[in-house]
C-alpha cells in the first residue's frame, strides 16, 4: 500500500514538472507573440527585422546557403551562388554556432526562409526559459519562483535588440546550465564517473562548445578557476572533473570550427577576414551604468530620462549599449546579493559568501572598460571585443540567487502572490514597446518590392546566369558606402534560386580583386570585360553612389544595354555574355611579411613571408613557379606551399642570385599560400633605410606545368 502511494506521488511529481514546463512554454509563446504582434499569417511571413542590409541580411544569407544545400555544418564552406564566376569562400570567418543558421535554413525549405527566421527567434526564447526552469528545479527551488525567474530571464532586455539581427547572441539559454555545471565542479563532492549528474555535465559542456564563443569563453574561465581552487586546497582528486569538462568544451568548439582551422592550416592565416583591435575592446566594453539605466523607450519615463540626461547623453559613449539593463528585479537581486556578500566579508566568513557573488566579481573584473580583457588585448588577445554581452551572466547569477533566497525565506502563503508580482513588475519593466502593425506592414511592403525585383530579374535571365553587383564591396564587416549599408548586396540573393552573384567571398584571399579593377573601368570597357567573363546582368545599388548612379547608368545604357528590373534602389541591366567566356585573371598577392614593391624586387621584413596564389579552376592543377632570392646575410631558407615544404636552400650575400624553379607544384582550387621561412632574423640594411629586412625576391613567375 505504501509502495503504491509512493509510486503515485512520484508519477504526480513527474507530471507536475512536465505540465509546468508546458505552461511555461505557453506563457513565453503568448508574451513573445504579443510583443512582436505575430498573430497572423502575414505577420509570420514578415521577419522581425529587415532593412535590406546590416547584420540581418548576413544572418538570412547564411541560413539561405544552408537552405540551398551549398554548405553543411563543420564541413568546408564554399557557396556556389556567390562570388561568381568562382564560389564564395566562407572558411576564413569562424561561426561556432552554425547549427542555428543550419536549422533556420533546413526549416526554411519547408515553410520559407522568413517564417523560419521568426521561428528560430521564438525557439531561442523557449529554450532559454526551459533552461532556467530546469536549473531551478534541479536545485530544488520553489516552482513559483523558478517559473518567475525563467520568464524574466527569457525576456531579458538584451534579447530584443539582438533577436534576428544577431541571432547567435539570442541563444543564451545554456548560460544557467553552464553555471550549474560550474557549481558542481566547484563542489567538494564532484559527480561520480558515469553517474547521471556526470553525464549531464558532459553533455552540457559539449553543447556549450557549439554556441557563441563569448559564452563558451566565460564558461571555460569559471572551470579554470575551479581547477585553481582545488589545486590551492590540495584537493587533487577533484581537478579531474573540471579538466574533463574543459577538454569536452574545447573539443566541441574545435570540431565546430574545423572548417576554419583546417583551411587556415593549409592556406595560411587571413588577417583581413575578421578585424579586431585594441580600441574596439574598450569601445564595446561593459560599463556599470549601462546595467543600471535603461535605454530609451522605457515605460518608467522618469528613470529612462534620468539615465539619458545623466549618463548616455553626457558621456556620448559609442558602441553597443542597448540590452545591458538588468531591470528593477535584477537590480533588487543584485543589491540583496551585494549586501549579503559584504556582511559575510565583514564577519570574516568568506566561505559563506555566495558563489554567485564571486562569479559576478570576476565577470566585472574581466569585462569592465579598462579591465582584464583590455589588458589581455595589449598582449594581442583581442577575441572578446564586446564584453558588454557578459551582462547576461550577471543577470542569470542574480536571478538564480534571488530565486534561491526567496525559496528559503518566503512564507509559503506568500509564494504565489510574490511570484506573480515579480512577473508583472519584471515584464512591465523589461518588455519593449509592442511591434506596431504599421511597422510590420512597412517591412512586408519593402520585402514585396525586393521579391518582385528579384523574380523579374530571374525571369529575364537564363538559369544559372551570373550577376555582377555594383558598387564593389568587400565581405564581411565593411563600412557603409554613402547610404548603402553592409551586406546589402545579399538582397537579391535572398529571393532567387538560380542566379549567381559576384558578391560574398571572404576578403583577404584576393579571389575578388579582379572586381575592384573592373569597378574602375569606363562603362563601355566594364561591359565588354564582364561579358567576356560570361556575366548576364549588372545590379547597381543606387544608395552606393553620391549621384544615385545617374552617370554610371547613362554610360551603360549608351552602350545599348537595357534595364530589365528597377525598384527605386536596385536597378538591373541585362548584358550579352560571350558563348565561351573566360575566367578573370587573379595575379599573385604578396600578403604576409613583405615590404612595399620596389619595381624589380621586394624585400621580406620578417622571418616568414607568404605569397597568395589563386587557382580559379574547380580542381587542383599543376604549375611551375620560378623566382630568384637575394640576401644581405648568409641564411637558410625553407620554401613550401599550403604548409608543405617543397625545398630548402642556403643563401649567401654574394652578387649571384640563386634561382629557384619549383616544378609540378599542386595548386588547390581557390587560394594557396606559398611561404618562405628563414632562420636568420631581419636586420637594418644601412644606407638610411629604416626597415629591417631579411631576403628579397625578384622575377616571380607562374606557368602551367608541362609534362
């Protein structure tokens, strides 16, 4: 009888967990749908944000590449519909959380790209709520408070300005899970090998490595402190667990970046693909007032106006500030946590200071402007540019502390009313203004114009036609050109299936340099050159020209070519491609370690120098490479390509120029890196030359290998 009752109670408890989780998802869905006014099919067909360019276009284009089957997670990224007449190389730009884009693209095959984008944003909110809920229940906090905390964490102000714009940052739901695992690792009783808790921790570590590197980086820092703590306490047996988690997380991260890492290994680094500098580490750093004051559009007008007039406007701080606000509930929890921690500190009871406080302290030390992250940047580590994003960890820690304290101290009869009050106050405080039907209609009308333009273009051109896009813009992360924002050249790509566009390959590999040359030609010469390459049309973005491309269009129309599509911003001109087109020639590029060209020769200014050679064929080819080397001082050199050594030699400083002929060198499709290494560092040559130089090269020549 007793056993039967226990089984019934266990089953009831399991049902309670499932039902409360379902209710939580329902509440999140209703709130999200209300805020974004996604209550009709028309609204769902319209993405949350779409300006034609900026980061939204990048997100949608990345998802479309998965939708079209051009790319697949983890594998090399070559997008056949971009960088015509070649394929776009996306291997230099690391995207750890590419399963988000892949899922968006795969779902888009069934329901369309734009509804899939909205669905993925909603899914991010649902997973965030369920993650916080799981952690709270795992820690045996009261259900009502866990429910309230999950709702507020889901709708943290940070999530709204990022939603579709930077969707990878909207997937922060695993942060509570990472915190839970870090607490297990800090504990003096770590999980037993292959126990349920051990398995859960390993899975969470593996998942953490597949999401955004910012979140992964902080998780690894917490685990690293765990190792140091156990070493300091001489608890050597306890370091195995956090070291295992670090290993799993790093391995997962490396797997997700296998395409970028392997491509860099074989083709050398591409420093232009992602540009980070020391200034940006300070510009986008976390600042405490941004956690306290809301940005504009807050319901408490007096509080928002105070923040504007006393912080945001007077300081005129550039960079991203939106989304750091902790909210009234979060600030209350932070004050409670701070007071508790200071009280324990004054008592001398450091062991009673909540772990939440220690972790928040480290987040602040690392993330604040002028903090440890900037110090690391002075040594060249500039990966974590936007540390304001670590406000998410502070909010998660504060909410989990608040839920814990309320679960311990609140009277049972006040639990439900207090939890409801927290939800009401928190949502009133944190939710942005509701999306207006007029804004949704504006985006829908804009997209209709984009779709009509693209479909007309596709209807006027043969299948698989190539389209050259003007003005020529590098990819990714470039400055606006007049009124044309970054990524606007993706606009027609999002709405077509059978066309190939010239835009969209990673800058720095020089496979698109020929476009810059064409861009400088007269309209008549440009038309002739593009038609010889096989291009069937030109698209001009008027926003990229000071005169709205009036002069350029007049010159093109004067050649007898006609306009086939025009939506006011984009205009397409049909060309007459040659029946047997040729490929653009891409000359070798002196990339790493070289001084300026001196006409007959150029000098290396380091021990390692590289020359990028592009193979515009779709399969490997054999070539012969010839050049001469000179040196100011005897040295040994090692010559190779794509990481493989081809020849070694000794140079002396006589007048004779050693001539090298590398026969039957294999060039892979796309970029290849010929490198020259030396064992002697560069030195000053004298003659008032301020450079330090090592060896010089002249007579560089490549020709097809003849068997």
